[in-house]
C-alpha cells in the first residue's frame, strides 16, 4: 500500500492538536486493573504497576468501532489509512502517586506524524504526549509512539527454544482469561487479543496476541521487585508474543529489563531509572 504525499501532509495538520479530559480516579477501577495484571488488590496502600493506564480509557460509540475492534480513525488522532496499528513505545516519568477518588486531568498533544518506508513497507509513526495533573502537580508524563503499517506477510509460528532461566528471572505465561481480563479492564476491543479465528485468519498471526501494554505492565512489575520504585520507565516493543507460550522477564546490567519470547528473541526492551 503506497501512502500519498497529500495524505501525509493532511495527517501532519494534526500536529499540535490538544485534547483535555478530566476524570474521577475511581479506586474500584484501579483494583480491577491490579487484578487483571496479577498484582495485590490493596491499591490504597500500593498502587499497581503503570496505574495511570487504568484511567482515561478510549470510549467510542458502538457504531464507531471498525471491523478490527479498534475505534474508527479520525477525531483527536489523524485518520491514517494504513490498516495495522500498534502501540510501539513509551517514555514515562513519574511524580507523586495518583490520588484516588479525586479528579485528575489528562492533557494530550499530538507531537509528530512521521512517514517512513523500509523493508517492512510503509510506516506512519505518531507521537503523542500525555500529562496527568492533579491540583498543581504533574503526576505522570508519558510520550507514546503509535505505529501504523501495511498488513505485511503472515507471522510464522514461534518454535520454542531451550534456554535457561536465571535465578532472578520471572516466567509469565498468560492464559486466554488473562488476555480477556486485560482487554476488559483497559476497554480494548482489538480482536487480535480474544478472537482466535480473526487473529489467525484476518491478521495472519499464529495465535492470540498478548497486549503490548500488558507485557509492559509485567516488565514494570519486575522492575519494582524488592521494593524498588522506578521514577522513569521507557520501553519499546520489538516482536509480538502469543498466548500459551512462556515469556521470560529478565533484568540486565544498567537497569535494562527485557521480556524474552520462548524462542529466545526479545519481545520488549525497557530502560528504568530509580
């Protein structure tokens, strides 16, 4: 699929567009999020990993949902026509924890819309900045990168490889129920996470796809083990991971963390500051 220069120029007119949402940060919503990612439910004492993702969820009317389960294109984000959309990377900085049962405001700004072309085909990289503010305090700053791309060739099945887990590694094997609960708690209706015939037949995956944000939350949870609390967390998704296969969560030197697929390839790489 070739992207027209006129379309790129049109989508770039979204740069600088801002959206502001104010929401009550409900502790029950956060408790459900904690349950979905497998963390303690006493959210009043310690908030779950990437707690801000429990709030400010995208809401689209039933007639505004596309065939893939995503909201239809347009609105705050540009109407990019490339069919595949992926949450590719994020850079987060954390201030004071969110105050529950109080209102907060998220201010979102489209920072950039960039076009690239390479071996994987046409790509549009969309950069969006989010600031979550309560009172006079910025609690979370997050810059997300969303990638739109051509459908590409089907993804081959993963063949597990034998490689040892270290003493400090964690092994995560999410079930179909885990994927459903994470989709539900984040109001994510993308069908690749729960509709196996669609994921394999329409999008060419060998199985249900584990959400990138789910993997990121688990990797953040590994980074905060032992009572550590990251002040900054940056991740990039490298390769898809699929339900029913082990994911290894590993800490390397230099505060780098990796989610490793069952074939030994990196699925996600994160850098952390404390």
